[in-house]
C-alpha cells in the first residue's frame, strides 16, 4: 500500500506542493549563493554586511588559501571567513582612528 492517499507526494514523488518552498538543487554546480553566505557570516559577526570591495577581498583571500572552491559547509571555511571578517573590521577601525588624529 503506498502511504497516505490524501498526500499526493506519497504516490507522486515529484509532485510540487505549494505548502513547501522550492529550493535550488544543492548538487547542481553554482547553486550555492557564495556572496550571500559570506554576507550572512559577516552579519552574524560584526552586525553589518560587507561592502563590494571588502567582499571581493575576502573571496580573493579564500581563493588564495584554497578554501573558496571546497565545501562551504565545512567548519574550516566558516572559521576562516569569520577570521577574515574580523581582520577587515579591525583594520577599518584602526584606519578610522588614524584618520581622526
């Protein structure tokens, strides 16, 4: 017996039910929004999103370390991104203090 007959997904496995949001396929290349993921980490750590140049700097540093094209869900990627965001934020604070002198 195929499951609950009132649930169309039990007998039609690829039926789209409007009560569920459609998500991008995690296994397709390019499906992950890297900018949004890095901006989310930045917002958690410093409470604001990064500027365009700051975001490009972080992406370039992650590429240099070989982490940008790996698994973004890896804890090492998240930790390294957090460290880079903290470094950029502290450099920004130091530069703003220096300009006020």
